[in-house]
């Protein structure tokens, strides 16, 4: 089997000034970089699992520049993921799997890229990884927030260092943070939209804080607002959709303003073509189809059937087709 992974043990200086779209030329393929630090158990940082989500790469770049003339407080291992998609500023290429759906636990474990992710995990397990940080951007308007896949105090505390908004989810499967949660405290950082410097600064500061830690606290901050992702919403392939009143399903042009807003039953999500009976598909955590629990038809409108809070709503039609329309969440109590 062709080895899809570069593994190197020193930092190519050119990476400190490179743009994300230059990484394919510089690295040729996904690359795992190990750098020594004063504490030997490494912090694992994954970036560019989606090629158009650049905040993680630029945050790592900024962090490493700070330590050019001094030792890192802790060893780091940096995984730079989909460099092919980054070269053309896309989430993924049409021929590619989603790099954040093929980590151990995926149903697509037969893929060569899934074998590569398994390799990365095996390497990090041998190194006794300290914690795992996966850095992403949202396509739509969302606050900065942290995600966890295990309701554990250390995981909550780590996510709470980044934001008082924390999302717990167990589906989709095959995501990086879920895989690494078996080895160490693992979080996903959602850093707003790509290209925003406040996201880079926020992620850099967080990484620097974690690098300096001797251990991760076992105490959950009281200020955390914890949400549980209960469902994912899709636009079925058979329906055209848009935001300009010219498709079978037409969403409001400002739909993404609903992100992290609690919506009541009756809220209009979309207008549909008369007599089309077009509808949205909703899948729960266990991949059961639960569309009519969450939505209903009212005339030529699709409206909410229960109180929910959406996240990751976007008006980017490519992102919706490649992933989903949004996630639906409910607020939950922090476990004792």
C-alpha cells in the first residue's frame, strides 16, 4: 500500500512563512511533524483536515514563531492534513473522502486515507500523547466554541479554557476528536470563519496555554454552557435548494443568523415549491431518520416541530451538499 503520510522530526523553516495554499508544493502530502519540548509527552495538534479551514495552520505558525529562539514548554506533534484541498481552498476535492470522517471509528475504514489516520493515532499512542486539539472553522456565522465527544471533567475543562460554549456530540463518526478521546483529553476548536484574525489569535493563545500546563484540570468551570447535538439536518439530493426563491426548497437568505439561537415550534425554516411536498431529512445520533420529530409542513413552508438550537447553518451551498445543512442541539446540565 502506498504510504500517504510524511513523518518528519524537524520543522522546515519555510513553513513559518508559507501560506496554506502553498503546502501541497512544500510538503506534497499530509505531514506529521514532531518537535521536542521540555515536557516530553506531546500535545497533538491537527490542522487543515478541511482544506479551506486555515485558522489552525496559521495559529500553529504563529505559535512556533514565538518559540523560534527558545525551547517549547512541551513537545508537540502537528498533523497538517488535506494539503491538496488547501491548494485550491476547498473543504475537500470531489474525489476525496472528508478528512474528518475517516479516523478510527469510521465506517469507511477500508479507505487508504483511513489507514493513514490509523497510523497517526498509533504513532501518537506510542508517544503517550498529553492532549489532542483539532482546529476548525465554520462556514456560517457562529461563535467560537469547543466540542467534546466524552462527558468527562478533564475534557470539559479543556474545552472550557477556549470558550464558555461547549458542544457535546457523538455523531458524525470517524471524527478526529472522537478517535483521540480514547487516548487523552481531546477537543475540537471551532474558530469562526476562515481568514478572521481574531480566530487565529484565539487559537494561538489557547495552544500556548495548554503547552504550559503540567496537567489538565479535573474541575469543570461553572460558566460553561453545555449543549448536546441531537440531530443532523440534510437537504435530500433529489431536491434543488437555494436562498433566492428559485429552487424547490428556498431558505431565508439570513438563515445562518439562527445559529446558537433557541428556536420555538412554528419557526419557518424554508419555503417550498407548491405541490412539491419537499422536505428535509433529519438523522439522530444513532442514524435513525427522525425528520417529522423536528419539522412539519405547513402549507408551502417547512416549520419547526419542537424547540431546538441550530449550529453550523450556512448559506454556502457547496458546504451544505458536502456535509449537512446544520446540527440541532439541546442545552444539558454539566455532569456531576
